[in-house]
């Protein structure tokens, strides 16, 4: 950050005015502040883009003021650059400011390739609770399962997933990095899955067999609990979508089109929902997983002509 920008931010922090009375930065000023912070860390725009899962071109547009970053963009950048918490609050507040009259508010983060929000929060939290009614959670997906889901998104969105293969590879790679945290015993993971997750076949039977086995392997980790709500169980409030809870304080919800919504105020509700479904779920997975393994093994067997 420039000396002037750093001085101004420091003065506002010492005055207790961070995020309250700070004058609104223009897109150019906000971009310069982010660019200066990046240079202080000795990173290129390309390296920063790789860290947060966006293109170097987008980083360049943000830093030149061509594109005003959304609060999600700013959060990814400043967290990746290990900025002081006060400066994070200041720049986040600036990103939340509405543009001048006639402008448009930044669009929410979207696209299944956008996993950075989850990556950041999983790094911070010590208790991660995941509810999933439809698909295997990203933290337990095998790479082919992830790839098929991401390609399917692009096929629906643009009619052809092939032009997006580089982005798909980056998304699958980031999900693999997220999964490394399952082996961090300072963190606790709790999963509640509807049994329909096991029956929804997004990949071929052979891959589904490997996917069910992966769920079993994850469930054996000492800091991980996996529960499954069996088919036919009396349900409570309809499980309309999946969500992830971080330390019972923050909820991330990924919509059908990949938009990621954060919710702090309703975290208590989601905790209650999670606990209610955990009560009707079982942690004794052997019979259920074996049944699906046999099912997919039979489907994967070659058929006589």
C-alpha cells in the first residue's frame, strides 16, 4: 500500500473509525491499495490469482480500477496476503460501499469453481459441520466426481464444458487442497448426509464404487464423524439445500448456480437444523455403505453381449 494510504488507514484505526467514518474509496483507490499490499508481500498478480482461484486478468482489472472488487473478492485477496485484521476490516468496509448513482452493485461470487470462500473459512475454523442432501460434500469427493460436477455446471451454463477445462482443473485441485485439512487433528469435522446422496449417480458405477469407499475411509479418521439419514426416516423441515457451518458462527450456502452466500445472523438456526437431522441419522455406516458398494460393483460388471 502507498505511504499515504497506509498512513490514512492507520490514522482511522487509531481514531476508532475503521469502517465507520472513512471516506469512500474510488475503485482506483481501492485497487491501488490492494496492489500495494500485494507488492509488499513480493507476489506477482499471477501468483496471487493462483492463490485465490481467479485469473491474473481479473487481478489486473481490480488493481487498475477497471473493476470494483466485491466484498468477497477483497476478503480473498487480503486474507491471502495476510493483512492485519484492522486493515481487512477497513478494506472490506470500502468494498461494501455502494457505487455512485447510476452504477451497479457488485455481483455475488458465483461458479462452482469458486471454492476460495470455503478454503479460507476451513483454514480458520476448528469445528466444521456439513449437511448435504443431494451430492457428496466437496471435502469427501474423489477427483473424478468433482470434475464431472464442475463440467456439468459449465455444460448447463454455456452448452459446452470444454472451453472451461483449465478452470475445472483448478477447482478440482483446490478441492484436493481443502481435503488435506481432514487430516489436521486440531480440527473436528461432522457430516450429516441424506442417504439419497449415495444413490445419486453423477459418475459411472466404477467411480461411484470408489466414491462410496472414499466416504468410508474419511469416516474412519479420528477427528471426523459421518452420519447418514436413512431412506424412509421421518423427516423434519424439508432439507432444501446443503450448507456448511464454521464454529457454529458462520454459514456458507452454495446455490445451484454456484453463488456462495454467507450468513452470520442465522447461524443459530442452522445449528439447530443440523442437530435435529443428526439425531435421526446413524453413525453406523457399515450396512448402508456395503449395500451401495455391492450395488455399484454389480453395475460396473461387464455385461454379456
